[in-house]
C-alpha cells in the first residue's frame, strides 16, 4: 500500500518584479532588446536613457558629442518614444525609467504614447492603468551621479509638480524613487545611505505639502506612492539589516512627522539594483557570486524584501553587457525565486538577537546623522553647503585606502590574484557589446526629420506657455504635455526651462574631503618624487607639479575623478578640478591658464574615442601638445591601445586600483615629457 502524504504543499509568496536595466544605441534597437527580455521571463522594464536625454540636450548639441546612445537610449522627441515601446502595450507593463532632471518630460512622452496606443479608451482610463516608476530623485544627482540641470530649489519644484500630477491623475504610478543606490556607489556607508536618503524623502514630502497641489485628505496617497531605490553590497548581512532599519525608520517618519495612520501607506516600498561599485575588471567571473550574495541581502528578509530587483551583469566593469549577459543575470533571480524555498516562509530573521542589535545600531546612527542634516536646514541646504558631498568623498577615499592597503580584501584584485586563463575573457573585445557607432548620426537624422514635419507655430506656442508657467507656481505638467504633443524636443523643453531657472554647478566635495591620514612608504616615495620633479622643472625657486583633472562630455559619474583629485593632493600635486560636464575647449583653456604639467581625463560613459582625440587636437592647436595626457575610465583594451597610438601617455582602467601607483605613473609621464631621467 502506498504511503501518500496529506501535508499540503507550502504556499509561496509572489516573487518580486524582475527587471534588467537596459537601453542603448537607438529606440529601435532598445525595443528589440526589451521584447527579447520580456520573452525570456522578465516581468518589468527598466529603461536606461543616454546622457543627452538625461541632461536635457538634443543629439545635435555640441555637448552631446560622443555621448549619444552610449549608456542608454536617446529619446529626443515623441516619435522616438513611440519607437521605443512599439508592440509593447504600456497599460500592461510595469516600467521603471531611470530619469531625474528631465523626469517630467519623459513621463509626459510615456503618457502620450500610452494614450496613442489606446485610441478607443478614455484618456483617464488609460492613465488609471499605467504602472511604473520615474526615478526623479534630483538631490542625489548633486551628490553622486551628476545628471542635474537646474538649481536645487527649481529641480525640487519639478519633482513636486510631477508627484502632485501623478497622485491626482496616474494613481498607480510611483512618481519618485528616493535613490540611495548611487550614494553607496559614491562611497556612502550604510548609516549615510539611510540618513541621506531619508532626509531627501523629507525634503520632497515637505515640498509637495508646501506646494498645496494635493489636498490634506489625499496627502497620505502621496506618502504611499513614495518609493525607494537602494543599493546592496556584498556584506549581505549588514545590507539586510540596513533594509530592516529603512523599514522601521520610514514607518516612524511617516507616522510621526506626517501623521499617516494607514499602515499600507506607511509601507517602505523599494526596488534595488545590487552593487556595481564592487564589480571588478580583474577576474570578472567573480562578479557572479558577488551579485548573488548582494541579491540575498534584499530578498532573504520577508519583512524587508525588495518589490523589484535588477541585477548588473558580470562584465559591466569591462563595458556594455550583451543580451546573453543580461539573460544570465535574470536567470540568477529566477533560480532563487522559483527553485529555492525562500518564498515559502515568514521572515527567517525575526527573533535573531544578532540582527536586532545590528538594526538598532544602524537606526541610532542614522537618526544622529539625520538630526545633523536637519539642523543645517535639511537635504537641500546640506547640498548647497557641500556637507553631504564632502562626507561621501571622504568615505569613498577611506574605502579606497582600505583596499589598497589590503585591509579590505577584494578577491582577484588585491588577494588571490593568480588565475587560470578565463574562457569568458579570452576575447576581451568580444566579451562586451559595442554601442552602434552610427547612433549619433541616426539620432541627428531623426531629429532633423522630426523638425521638418512638425508644426513650428504650435511648438513655439507650447514652449512659450511652458516658459510663462515656469515663472509662476502653476503645475508644469500640463504645459509639458502640450509641448510633447506639439512635437517639442528634449533639448527644447529643457532649454526653455534653463532660460527661466538658470543652471547650476554642484560642489565637488574635494576641497574639504579627508584623504590618506597616514602615508605609508609607497605614498611617501611618490611625494618625494612629486617634490623633486617640481623642483627640477622650476629651478632654484622650486615649485609644485600642477595636475588638471578634467571630466569632458556629459558623464556625471565623478567618483573616480574625485578620488584621483584627493589622492593627487595627498601626493603633493597642486590639483585643478572644476567638476563635471566640461567641453574639451574648457578643459584645454584651463590647462593653458593654469600652466599645468599634466592633464588627466576621466570618462566612464564610453565616449573616450570621440572626446580624448578632441582634447589632443585642441592642445596641439594651442601649442601645448608637449603636456602629457592621462586617461582613466571603463576603456576596452583595444581602445586603450588606440589612445596611446594617438599620443596619450597612459590609460588607467578599474584593474589599476592603486591610486598611489597611478600617481607614480603620472610623475613618470611628466618626467618623460620634459626629458628628465626616469
């Protein structure tokens, strides 16, 4: 007789939304990628936009040169948004859009395309079915990612307007992700990530409340639609405790500061992309296990589990992942969700004394840091003063120092470096995807064609209305939608608001950052070489070597440039660093004005083959081609060799993790360029 068990099968929780952050080259190519990922079981879309789109420039702008289609998809007008989502029914999607300064504009284009896809449905019914998220956290852009456009107070106004509009018109939409992800990428400790993100949320909610566009009765809905986008590093126990701390602190803030009584509206809702900062170019196959451990930090604890997860690919430290690499990352999520028993249990950490103690410590430390920021006047004031940026640069410098000293072990990078040859990287150029070199030309052609076919009078009228409304306190979403429908472009929308709001350059955080506290033998030797070389070049009067650190193009990921600037200062250089988003002309003009001994260029967006030759050509025209140029960034080996052939003195990539050794390389390049013994 067979023994049949009567125990019912466990009921599993629903898995989180599974996304892959993707987009490149063109709307048409990205559309193919999205449809392919959806066919493989992805349950949501996560759109990466290129830097011109994120910073409000059309592809024909001089600032867009080399950046079109490199780190995301270019969307310069409504026609491109239509192409991006062709044959993808938006009313059935859950779409995350990583967009901040121009979030209102991209959401307007998205809404209009959704309406066009459903011509027989009332617009308000279409809006009611739209689900997704615009990142729209501009404060962290001043601190880490650098795709801000306008001054903080005007940027916050755009954010508040978008939130009020969606709460009143697109009820399922998350109008903002308070984004601590990039804070950790910029060096934030768990305490800083908690405190800076929650202070940002307070600033946003206060701005919405002060704007008076949402009734007191509906303000709970505003709180309920606030979502977060976090980071999870490889210290997955600490990261899991951080997420539990986020849950408790958010519940406290929304209950006590904003009087939210509905528990559902106080729920801490977050999506996550796990850490890219810790991915290594050296032995990149190790990144797979790092990604898995980081995923566990945001999935193991049921009471603090992510609602959406997107994972980087193993080869992102090398360049742009291929579709197969993205599929591999998706499969990591699917194995955990569908093969393991994780989703069958209540929270497995409830009652753990270790977890409780760590969470309580993080909460206490975060409260203290939040009190410090609120005493300054809140998050916006802490941006204006440079406090938060300076703290991040210092934290990142401390982390770099721990890795270089070996105190913090990174397998394959500073320990266990001996390795068998990897079949994954036997062909380095084939191990990544290359963005379409014709992307810029194609985008400009699309822009020209679009402008030729639109009603110029209608565009002018819509932009005039946008400018007029921007000078008042009226919600700007209505005028933005009119501009989208009329055929305005991304650059025209942002340019109109630039004329009203002005632009902004955020503090770099370098001047007050704490670098290396105690110099070891290696840094001391570099300091001696810097001083000796300066003295040799200046003669009896002596002098300091001057290093210009430049960020050409629209790449706002300034973490590397800031760390180079801090370490160069520690090594004895006089450092000239003017921040992000400079043209080659501005960089070369600064090199001439400051009479520098070396120009260092930091480019992480893939635009090095366009922008570096531009700088070299301009230096030659100015008669300073004898000044050595050093380039750092995510640069494929073949491109690095081409840059050296063009005259670059040295190329540094993430595998060159020792900043002190990089400083020694810069001194050597200066000595060679000036005919000194090396």
